C-alpha cells in the first residue's frame, strides 16, 4: 500500500462524496426556490404548512433525518423502500432545500417594493419583473450566506457514511479495519480542504462579477 | 374629447378615507400640477392612476374609453391597455441597478415586443435602441448610455427614469415629487427636462412642491387637501387669486 495508490483510492471515495454534493446542489437549489415561494404564499394554509416543514427539517439533526428516511420505511412497512443512495440524495436535497429557502426568502424580501412597482408601471408581467429585475439582485445579496451553506454541505456529506453510503470517510476507514493503517483517515482532510478552497475562490470570483452594480 | 377623465375616484386604507371622490379632466398635451400639503392623498391618486393601488370606486377613462371601473365592494373592471396608458416617475427613481442606462430604457420595450401579438409589426431591437438613444438626447445623457445607476448623481438617475418611462409612450405621464429626493442643486436639471417635454402631444400630471415650476409649466393646477380637490384653475387663478381659505393658508406657508 503506497501513498499514491491510497491517494487514488481515496479519490474514488471522494468521487462518491462529490456525487452527494452535486446531486444535492442540483436539486436543492431549485427546490429551495419553490419552498421559498411556498413559505411566502398569500394562501395561509400553504405558507403555514411550508413553514412547518422548514421548521422540522431545520430543527432536527441531518443525521437523524438520514436514519429515519433509510431505516424508517423498513420498520413501518416491514421492507425498506430506499437504497442508501436514494435515501441520502432525498434527505440531503430536502434538508438543504429548506436551508436555501430561508436564505432565498430573506433575499427576496429585502428587495424594495419600488423595484416591483417600476416593473409593473413599465407594463412588465410579474414573472418578467421577477426573472429580469429581482432575481439577479437577490443572487447578489445571497451569495455570502449561500457560499457558507454550500461549504457546510461539502463536509456534511460525510454523514451519509452512517447509512452505509460509501463515501470518502468510509474508504479511509477501510484501511483501519483491513490493515490498521490510520493515516488515510486523517489524510481525507486534504480532499475536503482543497475542494472548499476551490469553492471559496469560485464564490469570490462570483462576488467580483456582480460588483459592477449596487443592490 | 378628453385625453383623461377621472370620475368620483375613492380610496380607503382601512377606515382611513384617503381619496373622497376625485374628479379630473385633461386635454391632450395639457400639463396638470397637483400641489398640497403632505398626507393629502396626492401620491395615492397617482398610484391609483397607475394601478399600484386599486381605487375602491370610480372610473378612469383614457381617450374616451373606460380603462378602469370600480363599484364599491365589487371586483374592478380593468382593461388590458390600462397599464400602458399611464407612466409613472417615482420620487425614488427606482431604476434597475443591474442594468446600464441603456438597459434600463430598453428592458420593458424589448419584453413588450417579445410578448406582443396584436396590431402592427413588432418593434426590432435596433428600433428600440434608436428610440432609447433619442430619448437619452432629450434628457441630456447621451454620454452616460453605458453607465450604471450607481455611477450617476440623483439628478441624472431621475432623468434616466423619465426617459425610461417615455420609452413606453404612455398617453399620460405622471410624476410623483420628481425632485423631492434630490439635493437642491440638482433639482434644476430635472425640472428643466420636464419642462422641455411639454408639447402638444404629451399629457402630464406632476405632483410637486416647486411652486415656481408649477406656475410656469402647468396649464392647470389643483390644490388637494384631505382627499378632495379643494381648488382648481389656471396657475394664475390658483396662485394669485385663490378662493379657498385652505389654499391661501397653504400658499402663504410655502411661498
Ligand atoms: N399603503 C397605505 N396603507 C395605509 N395608509 C396609506 C397607504 N398609503 C397612503 N396611506 C395614507 O393615505 C394618506 C395620504 O397619503 P399620500 O397619498 O401619500 O399623501 P401625499 O402624497 O399627498 O402626501 C396618508 O394619511 C397616508 O398615511
Ligand atoms: Mg406623496
């Protein structure tokens, strides 16, 4: 077992970690927007229900949610419904969508009424005003909290380990079980650090890109 | 035929009656100034004309055609052209910060061209850009076409907002205290632009505290107090020979 073969092996494990990261982002970013609209709905039962769900999801540990989604159906129906893969993707997506939705909601509500009114008096429809005027201003405002949340997601992926999703930490732990080699586990930190560094650079760049206007 | 007729417009916020039956009539090309102390309902009137508030009752006619008709307690009838019959310049400009000056002018017309299905050919992007350039000349900002709102002074921003409103060619253009958010030394350039817009085609309603400006630009002046039109007439009539006691009190305070 030399350093490079372990590095490569862990890279495969990190690929599994990235899968959780990628799938969660791809699904939770749009789902969060839908949830944000739900929680701002004028129809009271809908906004109450949405806020209730957000409260439960944000108010309980992600680890507990993973366990409930993965093992829960088996206990209730006698047979499991979700594989470790789907249980992980579903739980992470819903969990992160709820966090994103609150960030979106804050961002959307921070835009002044005047922007919507200007759109209306210029004859733009509500959706034109939202997508052409409001959205980019919201994006600019929510980049800092979103980048925080997304960097947290990188590290949260390791929780999937407990429902037997074979990601980076699992790959490293195998070396302890199979040969008493401890250092690969510590070595995983480098993967997380490099990746979060890349994300940090990306968000800096994005912030710079939107520096040309004040909102 | 009148360009604009407003009949018995009423608006309440809760139990607060803000407009208590406002009647107006304007010919094409006329400029109407509305003066009055704060809280009198001037902004609410303009907002009702631009459908940012829904009047509880009353009717609005443009060019003889009813565009808005409300009966107390019933859903108002609003025609499809209603919104684009009116334009509004806000006290706070409300420019779109992420668009350049030219972008601010062109956004809504471009979207309208994309949407448009009826009557006549669609306006092309080039035609829209050409109109935008021309209006920038009108407001004296040709050299700022590619600047962003945050790079402009308040007076420049308000001139952009005026050009942006004109891009939609509204039948009636409304201004809600267009210079109130500006430093005193910047009001002149905005008032000058508004004055230059006056011609036989443009019908305008201007809420303002600039009495000298109102006197010189207006064909008629309205003094509004407590949700009613207290006095109405030519600038000479209202400013020099006010009939109402309230008007006299207001004018002696401001002039
Ligand atoms: N959205 C609103 N909700 C409740 N009251 C309002 C609202 N807008 C205006 N008002 C009230 O209507 C009255 C007239 O206000 P406004 O039209 O702004 O007067 P003006 O522009 O002449 O100063 C004020 O008493 C104000 O408090
Ligand atoms: Mg006002």
